[in-house]
C-alpha cells in the first residue's frame, strides 16, 4: 500500500450550499475557484464532479455534496456581470450522477431564485441597488443561454430576508417569497434560430420508433421542452415519481421520445448525441385536471388546477417541476392551440396553475403574435431560497 504522504492533501474552496426553489446546489464565486478552474473546460468540470461526488456507480454521491437526484446534483458559478445593465453573471452546471459529465447546455430555473440572494450577500451587487428595507431588484445574466432573469429579493435591515411564510409545494418549510422574471424566455441561439417553435408548428406528429406517432408540442422557452399527451403514452397525468422511476421500460420510452424530439427540434444532428446532452431538452406529459394525492399526502382537487403536468429531468420523473420547464409550461399555456393550452381548456390565458407530483405551481406568461411569430416578453413565478451552509468545500488537491 502506498504511504499516505504520497497523496495530495485536500484543498479548500469557499462555497455556499443553497436551496433555490425545489432544488439545491453548491454555489461558488468565480474568483474563489482555483485559477485553472476559473475558465471553462475539463479542469473546471473535473473539480465540480469531485465536489458533487460524481461519477458514482452506486448512484448515491456519498463522497460529495450531491444528493443523488437531478434536483440536488447542481453547481453554480457567479461573478460580477460584464454585461451592461446587469449585476451578476450566472453559470449553471448540471452534474451527471453516474457519468463523468457536466452539462452546461441549459439553465436551472429553481436555483435562479437563489442567485440574487447569493449575489447580494457576496458583494456582487452594487450597494446603491440594495435598499435598507424593501426589495432589491437583481439583474441576472444567465450565461448558459444568454438570457436576462430579474430576481426580486426581499431585504430587511440591509440583509437578505430568507425566512417567511411563503409556501412552495415540493419544499418542506415556508420561507420568504422571491419573485423571478424570465425575460424573453424563447431560445434565440442554438437550433431554434430565434423561433419559439423550432419546427414551425404548435403541434407536430412525432414519430418515435417502438412507441408510435405522438402528437407533440416542441417549444424553446425557458428550456427546450417536448410536451406529449399523457393518455397517448398510457398515463393519466396523476402519476407520482415511483410509478415511472421504478419502471425501466417507461424510462427507456421517455429517453427515446426525448432523443427523437431533440432531433426534430434541431438540438442534435444525430441520435447518438442525445446521450451527451442529458439536461436538454426536457420531456413532459400533460393531462386535463383530475383529483390526485400529492407525494406529501396532500389532496389536490381537479378544481385546484388548470391542467396536470409531469416532467422528466436527467432521465427520471422530477419530484416537483423544474423552474425552466415551468416557464415552458406557462409560455405554451398562453398560446392557443398547443397541447399545454388544450389540456388547460383551450382558452386564452396569461397565467396557469398546474398540478405536479408535489402539489401545484402558478406561472404567468403573456404571449402575442408579432409578424406571424409567437413572442413572449416574460414569464414570472414565485420561488423561495435559503442558505443551508457556508464556508469551504474540500476536495483532494490532485482531483482536477
């Protein structure tokens, strides 16, 4: 056995462990990362993988900060913004649990709610923009997707107010409400060519070998998302996590739908690329309102919601709803003729309350038709955020 002295000692990196919405992750200030990890690339990815405890063949992330679910295997890097009229640049890395892979292809809408408070508490926001009491408006540049997010962070006596009575289904304890606005949420970069509907249709016939030809709404808003009808794939829309996550055939079916949808959306050029792009696009299925019991045991009545939505993230049914997918839901619900809008009754609306496995969530979006193209100026929802722990995260010095 090699003498222990032959191994590099652990190093410590300033970090904050935060919950944002129904997710949690490890937050870093860019300047606190080791110099080699301050630029994107394999060194940074290796560092973040080791922090989270991936890749882990046991799927537990025991030797790291991850919680072995897509909602808890997340990292965030923040810095003072280099963009005019913005306070903070926000880069999100979704860390694979079982593969040596960090996906930088999309945003995390839930953790977006924590970015504002981290930025204020860590001196990334100009003091003149923070009231002694009131609400600080933090202008966030989402660097993964090139979008602006506005976080409305409550401030008490010059400090971020984290405690409160705002309840968010999927989060155990109440906290202070943080309103988050996603401006111009439709994709303009990759694959979308500026179009919210990359195929040009509100509903497509999507051929999925081994599954069938499914009606699908494929939208680039918040995050690229493929919506299908629950009943077309043998579900009711009232399912909880276990119904799908304990069924390998179902998970394989959803991954096949995701791959063929990604191809149709122009996000990948061949099916093999889907495996290297797990974070995007998302797959979700929708249904008309129905009664069900949420994972907490709370009864959700058909009258409490406009529609039901279940979504998969990183190959598993999500315990609540990804914030970015909620933006896609709100946007699609505002556009008459999408599957989401039809499930919600087919009427014009600028807000929708949907049922997910943990309860309900309301998201607002206003859509308009400009020059024959659907445009959404912003989507808005309420989340909450809280620092769970702060100090240093430690990793072996030779692990990146």
